[in-house]
């Protein structure tokens, strides 16, 4: 990944767009990262990952709510869990 200053990015924007098709470009201002220029394909992949992560978090939240809603699961002691694990082996 290449790094350019915001001033360089302004003056070479067309070149950066072309280069972003091959690799992301980091844009800095006063030594700190302020933006990235990425290809449309890379951005779509990032959006897909975000969507899958949100779906997984939603699924886990629903799963966790169902487990907690079952009174038997909340009443298990450590010795009950140990016994169940040993029975499965």
C-alpha cells in the first residue's frame, strides 16, 4: 500500500484512482491517516464482510436470548456441566 499526503492526493487524483485498482492507497494529513482510496471491487468486499458480520452478530444475539430464556440452562452448576461433558466422552 502506498501512502500519499492529502495535497499529493488532490494534485494526482486521477492517477490515484487508476492505482487504487491494483492496491489501496492511504491518504495522510499532518502525519495521520485520514482516508483510503480503494477500488469499487475492494469496497464491495468490505461491505459484504460487514454485512456477514452483522448477520452473525444478530444470529448470536438471538441464539443467546433463546439459551438464556430456557430456565434449565441457567440452573446448571459447574458439577452438572462436568458430568455432562464426561458423559459425552
